[in-house]
C-alpha cells in the first residue's frame, strides 16, 4: 500500500513541478542568449525573470509541501485517501518521501539553472572555472564532513515536513473555524520560533562538532514528537471536510 500511496502522490504533483522546472530552465537559457545575440531589450526583460523564477522554485516547492500535508490529506482528496485500507503511518511516510524527492529536485534544478545562465552568458572559460572551483572545494572537505552534512540536511528536511504536518493536523482537527491554511502557517512560525529560541540556549556552550551532533539529535527527537502528535490527531480527531 505504501508504494501505491507514493505513486498516487507523484501523480498528483508531478505535472506542476515539471512545468515549473521547464519554465525556469528555459528562462535561464533564453535570457543570456538574447543578450549574446545583442537583443538587449528582450534580455533586459528576461534576465530579471530568471532570478525571480529561480527564487520562485523554493516558494513554489514550499507551497506544494504545505498542500501535500494539507489539502491532499484533510481536504476533499482525503475522502478517497482514507477510503482505502491504508495506515496513517503509510500516508505520512508517502508524503515525506515524495516531498523529499521534490525538495531535492528543486535544489538541483535551481543549481542547473544558475549554471546554464552563467555558462551561456560567459562561455566555456567560465564553465571550466566553475568546475575547477567546485573540485577544489570538494577536495578540501573531509569525507566525514560530507556525510555529516548530508545526514544533517536529511534530518532537517524530515523535521521541517514533520512540523508542517503537525500544524496542518492541529489546524484541521482541533480548530473548526475558517482560514485553516492561515492558522497552520501562523502555528508553524510560532512553533519554529519557540523551538529555535530554546535550542539556541542549549547549543550556546557547545563546540561546532558538538552542536552538529546535537542539532541532528534534536531534529530526530522533534520529528518523532511532531509525527507522534500528528498521528494521534489524525487517527482520533480527524473529521474530513
């Protein structure tokens, strides 16, 4: 059932992501091309949109993550979702896995778009310079640091999505008024600020290495707490709209 849920979530989201990604890549290519062929007027219009689109990838991704844990669980699609013999755990896990894929994809697409823009505008010499810089940076970093960085990023992604699921669960089970999306957004920032304030006090006297391990530990703990509360609310309190 988990794989069916993952497949269903990809089907529900892939079109909007792919269309947006293609637009970003196309703008990143066309902007510098117009400049290179001396169509400055067109280039001056396209180039700002390139950077807006690249920044927009992250906004677009965040909005879709909120929808994935909001409308597609607690809205009308929830009727179909909860009519199949799927466990709440599998529903949550499918959303997490799919959204991790899209978040990583958005980062990759943004990097590719920036790279295309710079290379098309600057030529092969710029491309070689970028590769040399990246190679030097990679060689300067210890393998252990790379692994810890990837692990920390993965835990941060999961903790981020767990908090979104929590605030959506609260807004759609305990709150019965209008503008549930707004309530969920406010709750997210309030809880995130509170957690950040508390953890800063905990990390204050730690070394950089100790803080890295502490952040991962706290991230795992918070994820378990967020998912646990969300699981209880969805299982015991959920009333689909």
